[in-house]
């Protein structure tokens, strides 16, 4: 299993730079518009923080998988969105302000809902509950770590980017193309690096486990689309909701598995495969939407 805390730190710093570049185009008015019409955030949180974990439980009850795999799926489903979803949304020409708002909200809710959802859902699966009781420890989320990551890797680059973009718009316009090139290059390297670093694991698990992860991620994509439609969202907002709900903080899941669950192989396998596959599925969504024009009423105002 390829998991290195130093690599996670480097990834976080790269994402922070990418978030700064994305934030150059954001304006306070965009966040104010979201605050005035919170339906997409509320619908997104309902889908991401409640429906997906319990729908995952239902699936684990219907299929016969190793209890460790079922626990891995439940844990990933309970995790909040990650910063990579903000980059994906930006590349897909979605509502980046909405994506960032959903990431921040789901991360804050995860302080309470992640351990609560995981405890409740795992307890409803008899085989998983027995396996958990025999082999694993109770889940305790490092609230300080989540808050620091949220502030340093999302909040700080977001505020700095918006300050530069709003205070010096001409300067921001000059440097934005460089940050966009950096984002595209970094994203490509992350996908390629993730696949190569875990190639042995991927090639050895291209059967049932990989299929389960792909289907689980596809169901999250479908749920994002459904919640957007139920909230009567379309265009840029729909893209943001689909990407946000389908991309979870699998790095957090891996950290919890190694720190608290003794690196349980089956759980770690699911989290690592999820972390690799959602980059690929996200790229496919970006490629699908990148050159697909938005109607005028579906666009989000920005400076570019």
C-alpha cells in the first residue's frame, strides 16, 4: 500500500497553490449569491453526508463482500469532500464558489457526522460489526487536524487569491493563465502519479474490488446529479454538485485506517483505490463538460 505522510503534505501544498490560482477569479458576490439561495448546498449536504453513507450500508447488506471491504466503503462514504473537487469543478467550468462552500461545509459537518455515521452504519451490518468489534478500534476523528487542513489548505489560499483578484484585478488577469497551466499540469501529474504509484495494487485488484469501487463512485456521481435535479439546479451548479458529491477525502480515510485501524488491508485497499479512481472519473467528467457550452442563464459570472 502506497501511503506516505510526506507525500500527503506535498499534495496538500500543491492543492493550496492550485486553490490560490482558482480563487483569483472568485468574487465576494458569488458567495453572497450562494448564501441567499442555499438550496444547492443543503441538497448537496443531504446527499453527501446522509444519503450516500446509508445507501452504501444498504448495498453492503445486499452483496456478499469481505467485512473489511464493506467497512472501507462505509468509511469512504462518510468522509467529506476534498480540495481536489474544487480544482475539478473549476476545470469543468462549474460553480467553483459553490464547490468550495460545499467542501468547507461537509468538512465542518464531518467533525461530528463522520464518526457518528460510521458508527451507526457499521453497527447495522452484522458481519461488519462483528469484524469491527474483533479486530478494529473505535473511530476517533482528529478534529484539530481537519480544522487546520480546512483553514490552511482551503481557507488561507482562498482568501489570499480573492484578495489579489479583487484588489488587483489587472495583475490577477496577467498571472491567471500561468496558474491555469500549472493546475492542468499538476492535475495530469497527480492522475499519472497516482496510477503509477499504485499500479501493482491496481493490476492485482482489477477484479471484484476494483469493480465495487468503480460502481460505488458511479453511484455517487448519479446521486450528485439526482440531488442537483431535485434542487432544480443546472449548468454550473449541477456540475459543482455532481463533482463534489462524487469526490471524497480518501486521504482522510487512509489516514484514519492507518492511525486507528492498524492499516487493515481491505479497508486501506478500498480507500486507496477510491483515491486513484475518483481522479480518473473526475477527469472524465472534466473532459465531458470542458467544451460543453453553458446557456447564458446557467453561467457563473467571473472575470475571465
